[in-house]
């Protein structure tokens, strides 16, 4: 039976894998007899010749293979890598470097398309060939960051610096690797190096601001913030200021919009024209795109929504480009009618898969949070594309047609500050899972808390803490000697900074008690130890607010000027506790003072939350699903009917 060329090539590859080089060579020669310039066969014979020390013969074949690959627009990275090896063996380092640089360029293009894993693998092979090239180490480190391999990124970037890399980008990426590894103090030093090396490198300046937030390094912080904000007024400045970092800054909604638009225009692909929206079929084909379909705050809270979808009217597709696994990941995966793993696909290939599935409405679930891949939406794989519940702000990107919110987080007068059309649910926009369960509470003694103390808690991450509200907490401690402040433990330097802040305010630092990181169930079991949850500004509680209310702990919030600072108000309105929403820091301080002086009132709030847990609209996943579906149908049908 005669084999096809593809079958023959596969057979030869199996011979090589079995150590049967002679048999493989005979097949490659047969392929070349039929197709004289077959690049794959030329490459494989060149590899054998190189191994036999026939480097000139190998070079001649590789040059033919390269010409054939170029003529046929075929991938050539394997040929370039072999050329580098052959030229090194021929003592031609300049030619070897040229070949390596070709692969370097291919890897950079792959990384730019979202194929971080493929880029990393190519760059690792380049570094094997040229381990002392700092530029390759820098590129490999950046690819490892995108591929969620921070330890490898740190290794290669530190080596790049040791080899002489002095660019601000090297230090900035090293800082990112440290931050991903939870090494915030080392990240701070790296970002400071980056800003010193190039004060105009906006990403480094933004990252410096963010890590100072994380470490609660508040002294002198305003000067750094102002330097960053000043870039908005400079048309020649580097526009790459992460909108994620902007959410945590004391800036206006119009400034957040400017940050998002500048970031999108400088880092994301140009968006394809809008597609025609076909009339809706019997079932709307809805795709959810995310890297967080796992044991992640939003993954946990959305699982129930996926399960509650009406399958008679909706067909669900899950598109995941992040890590999976675990009970939550499995629950989410099985809730979809169709599951697609995009983790090893570039942006264009991922978009093709979505388009081939004929998705009607695509819901992007990541935004500008770490690891997001908005570029998948650039080619408009679905005729209607929305963002929901991951990034509390505008994305400023033409590929996003709408954002789903509610009237509290985006009031009508704020629509001008959103690049997208604003769609509102008739309830709190933040979905919860009524099946999440409630572990048996752990005693205060198990969490390092005094049994008879008044426990004021802020279990938000440390980057959300700021001096103005923290001062109101310390003032409350001064008025109640039996009160303690329970905070989520961060880096040792963060804890030192907050204890120093307390001491300066006349509060015994030992009254600040830090809660270590725990698995989710153990964390929820301890939340009820608090008497009152304290919200933050300018970026307030989201999932942590839901956790507190679910566990029966009332929360005090201050309505902020932006979406990110208003979620707490939306949660409390849904829970029928609007009186716990302040409209200014002064009012927040007054309400806090009144609450700490009246523990009985806090106990009443707890009883109310516990008694109404089953009827609280915030935790009504089934009712949320019906409102959510009605909104999706309305959005799609309006789009199918033509422009507004």
C-alpha cells in the first residue's frame, strides 16, 4: 500500500524515535525524490548530517529547506534553530546569532498574539543555544510571566541583570515576577530600580504605585501618584498605565476612562468592524470567556448562575484560558453544555474556535485583571460582546459592546465615563451562589482573637487600604479600649507599616491582629468572628463583602466616586441595610463611632442577616438567573433589530 507524504514522514519520525536513523533517512530520501524541496525532509536529513559532523552538508540542506519554507509560507523556526546549531559547529558565531535572532523575533510575535506557552518554549531553546545573551533572557522572562511561570521568570530576569541588562524593562518585569510570587518587598526594590533607570516608563511607575499600596507604604505616596496622573496630560508620555492599577487610585471617573482608552489603544489589536447580528434562534448560544473558571472568587460565585441557566432558551459554552482543576473548576466545567480549553491557543486561534461555535453573545469575564486576554475579542468572534463582573470599570476597548452593572455602581449620570454601553440589572449586579454552603464557625480563640472583644474587621487585600479610612478605624479603637482591628495578613513590611501607623495614632499596635491566609472553607468559617466589617476606598469590598453578609456580619461602607468604590453600597442595598452606607469619609467616621458605641445594634444587624439569609435578594441565585437571562435576551434582540 502506497503511503501519503504525511504518512511517510510520520513513519520516518517513528523510526528516528526508535533509534533507527538509517531507516528514517531512506524514507526522507524517498520523500525528496517525490518533492525535492520538501522542507521537513531536508531539515531531518540535515539534523542527521550535523550529528555525523557533516556541517557543511547540513548547512546546504538547511538553506534549501529555509528557501522552500519561505516560498510556501511555512513555519521555519525549527530550521532556524538547526541553522544556529550548525553555524555554531562551523565556528560562525555571527551567523549563529543571526539564526537565533530570527527565532527570537518569531517568539516575540507569538507572545504578542497571546501564545505565551509557545513563545516560552521557543525562547527556552534559544537560551539553550546562547545562555549568555541577556536580551534572550529578558524576553524569556517576559514570556514566563505571561505563561504564569513567575519562578522561572524571576530566574531568567535575574540572570539577565547579572549578564549586564540595565534596561528599565528588565527591572520592571523582574518586579512583576516578584509580585506574582508574593515577594512584594523585592518587587518594590525592582520597580524603584526601573523608575530610576527610566522615569518615563509609565508601566514601572504604575507598578511602583501598586506595590506601595500592597505594602501600605503611605509616606510620600501622593507624590508618586501625582507623577503617574501627570502622564495623562502629556500626549508624548508612555500610555501603558494598567487600568487595573487605576481602579485603586484616587482619580476621577473621567481619568479612569482616559487610562483605559490609552491602554487599549497602545496594547490591544485594532478591532474588526461590527458584524451583522442574526435573528435569534430558539436557543441563544452564549459563551463565557475567562481565565478564572476555578477556585477563584468570581469562579466560586458564578458557578450557581451557570447551573441555573434555562437550557430551553440558552445553550452555554465555557471558554477557559486559565488553570482548571479542583472541585470548583469541575463544578463550573460540568455546568456548561460545551467546554473549550483555549489555554494552548493563541488569540486568533481562540477567536476562530468561538466563531466556529456560532456564538451569539460572548461574555468576557476577565477584563484587565492579571492574565486577561481581551485581544481574543478583537476580531469580533461573536456579533455581541459584553463584559461582566471581573473588572469594575470601563475597559475603553471597541471590542466590548456593553458592560453589565446596576443603578448603584453606575448611576445614569456616570454613563458618559464608560466607553461601552451600560446595561443594568434590576438588582445588585454581583451574582452569588446560594449553594456555597456555610461551614461551622470557628471560635475566636482559634483565630487569635479575644473572646470578649469588639472585633472590627477588614479582610480585604492590603492594596485596598488607605490612610484616610484607616485613621477612622484607629479613632474607633481609641474610643473603645476593648476593640481590636482584624486585618488580612500581608507581607511583614505591610504589617510593620500598619502597626507603626497605629502607634503614631496613640493605639497599642498589639490591637491590630492579622489573619493568615487560609483555604476558602476555613476562611469562611472564621469570618463570623467579626462584629463589623469595614469597607475601603477608593476600591471597596466585592467578594469579601458578600462573604461577610453571608456569614451574618454587617458591613459599613462609604460610597465612592467610581464603580469600584460603590459595590459595597450595592451589596448593602440588596441586603436591605442602606443605613450602613455613608456618602463621605466624615459620615463614615460618624456612623462607625455610633456603631462601636452600641454593640447591641451590631447584634441586631447580625440577627437580621442570619434570619433573612434565605430571602436576601443578594443570595437568590435562581432569581438572579431569571433577571440575567431577561437582560441577555433584551441586549441581543435590540442588537439584532439594528442600531439604537
